[in-house]
C-alpha cells in the first residue's frame, strides 16, 4: 500500500497541482480517478462531500490547497524558512483566488450564462489577478524565474496548472505577462515535469 492516496475525478481540475507536486518530488502515490457517473456513490466516503481528498496515515484530508501545502512541506517544495514559506503562501493564495474565480466561470452550468461570465472574466477580471501575480513574482524571485527564492516551489507548479487552464480558455490570455510566461517555461523544463507531462492521462479539463 502507498503512503499517499489521492482521490479525484478523471480530470486535471483541482487535483492537478497535487499530482504536479508528486511528480516534481519523484514520489510514487496511489490514485483513484472517478468518472462522473461513479461519483454519487462515493461522495459520502469523503469528509466534506467533495474531492480531491488525500489519504495519509489512514486519515482523509480534503481541500486541494491544504493538500498541496502539506505535500509541498513533505517534499521540501514549500520554501526554505518560515518567511520564504509566507511569501510562497502569499503567491499561493493569490493563485487560489484566481483559480476559484476560474472554476466558477468554467463550470457554470447554464450555457448562455457561462458564455457571458467567461467573456467578463477574460475581458475585465483576469488582468488584475495576473498583474498581482507578476508583482509578487518580481518582488520575491530575486531576478530568477521561480516565484520565490531562486528555487522551484509548489506555487510555480500551481501557476503552471492555472496557466494551462487559462490558455485553454483563451490562448492569448498570458500574452501580456512576460514574467509569468517565463516562469511556466522554466517549470516545463524540469526533467521530472517533462516526464510527467508526457505520460499523464489526457483529459478535457
Ligand atoms: N475548496 C475545495 C473545493 C472542492 C470541490 O468543489 N470539488 C469539486 C470538484 S472540483 C467536487 O467535489 N464536486 C462534486 C460535488 O461537490 O459533489 C477544494 O479546493 O478542494
């Protein structure tokens, strides 16, 4: 049995940051990927009725960002000291805000409304999140390509994932954000990430 078991849909969604952390750490884990129709009969097995859930030491941990932070600390991807971790968290919370907004837009059930909110998100709302992320990147990166302290942390992986989602929505969405594009390019060069991206299951979102 693996030390870590991650349960989510057969999708990247909110679990992909955790999978990227496992990949960057070279850590093996067990994975359950539910198809949508399988989920209702498993919902009651989770602490809060939603996924992702990480099982560790026979305990189930919900909340994607809490799981990501825990894994990052386990694998030294959270920042080298307390203050670096605070900077990493400030970036992570800013990405989290953008991710929550993206999720509400992308998975709006009513199709007409979804088109409206997607347009508003892309035309009016997204730029503030991305500008804020560039500000933090330039502030904490010491001139390097990673968000904090010249080394890869989980928030570089978190932004890699958010960026992929944004580019799926609009392939011009990162055009005005050179620092953020370079940050993603650097993540994409990491050998373990290269290997993971090549072999991960292909899913629509
Ligand atoms: N804040 C939670 C949100 C979790 C969440 O809403 N998960 C969705 C999938 S992305 C889910 O479980 N949906 C099925 C349901 O609520 O029944 C997190 O970040 O993990």
